C-alpha cells in the first residue's frame, strides 16, 4: 500500500459487523473503504468510498488511518499476519475474539511477538463502553469485590437472522460457540475484577440446536481482585438477558445491560444506551487515540487463554490454573 496519511478507515469483512461499522463511519462523516469477497461494487455498500474483493487489491490505495478487522473469526489470524508482514503500523481494531489460539503455544509466539511490537492492536469489546458497565467499573475500582455473578443468554434462532445453522455461531471451525460469541462477559469480568487465576467449567453442545459449537457453559473462577465469580452463557434463552450482580464491602449492585439499569440499595438508575451507543463510543476512542479505554492485546489474549482453559476444564473435569 502506498505511503500516505490516508484519511479513511479500511473495513475488512462485510457481514453484519462490517455493515454496522460502515453505517456508523458514514454517520460520523468519515470515509471508509471495504474489503469483501461477496460485495460487488459500491452498489452493495453505497456508503463506502470504494470496495475491493481482496486485501491485495485494496493495498494499491494510499495507507488507511485505521483498520477494522471484522471478517470471520477463523480469518483473523491470517489477516493480522498479512498486515504485520507488510509493515502496517496504524491502529488495528479486531472484532472479538482476537483469533483462534493454537493448541501449541509455540505456534502463536511469532504472531504474538509481532503484535506486541506493533503496539496498537485492540479487540472490539465494545461493552466496556456501556454506561452501566462504566458505572460498575467505578464501583469495582473504589471498593473491595466479594463476588460477581454474570448471566448472558440469547436464543440463537432469534439472534441470527435467516437459517441460524448457517451462521458462524453454529460452527466451531468458524469461531462460533457461546464461549467465543459471548466472550464480552469473559472480558469484562476481568476488566472489573482483574486477570483470571483459576477456573472450573462445565458445558458444551447440550441443547437440541443443530450446531456443532458449544451452546451452554457455566464457569466458576477466581480473579486477582475478586475471590468468587460465576458466569453462565447460553444460546437458548428465549427472553434474551444480560445481567450482573456485584457484591462489594460497600453494597450490592444489580445490572441489566439489555434494559440499561443499575439497581442498588439507593434505588434504580436508568441509562440511555441504544444499540449503536457502545460501538460509536468505541470508534471515537479509536479515532481520538484514547487507547487506554480500548481492550489491548494482552487483555484480549488473557480472554483467549481463559476460553481454552474453560474448554480444558470441561473436558478434564477439574480446575485449571492460570499457570497450567
């Protein structure tokens, strides 16, 4: 790609998240270029300045100011490697999860080291920008955490439009499964309570959904600043719920992320949080280079380690420690 102080954002992937990012960038009056194997010309993405079928084609343009990777999870690794090999040094925002870690840590080491040297690779855990979670972050930073209880469930048949069986969520090889799809919860329990120390988990493909990915999981873990954390994730909840109960030495807080409420002994606080609020705030942080508010490489890598530890715990039926 030609050297330039390009004033556009490159979006790699044009599924539901790619379309959301393009729409938001357009509303923020920012130029965007899209890479998609499936889109055919700008008619498929009218808000885009240009559309290309491959990164190789897009790389003939001037250098983008930022890159957003939102192609299938299984393609994140090769996309990151491609960009790093070509020396791109601008900010990169990768849709969650960052990638599929290898069963052999030595395989991941070269990419991880290159990403660390790059220094500006972030994972799009946009729930950090939810006003309720922002308030809970203030609470957790100023009090002693005693316990955190998290529940997140969504019926996959309602969540994914069309035939859910064809969605990436239904296919483990494509990065599906509740541990990865709902890894927001695994990110923010560490954002609130510190890095995970040990975990015991049960779960897998347990429902009658026609998927080969995990659809129900329950976790018990300890983190650096919270001795007891429980997390339940599923693809089967017909209501669609995302709730947190935070117990501290100073009080109890019940958060509802769907309805944007936070209840304590002082009453219930109501927040305004439409579907785009957290995504827009995340993009603004990226553009304004407020990188400390984004999920950095090391944090997202810990979430990947936690996911693999949960799978190992469920398979072996025992606790897995961070040092294992």
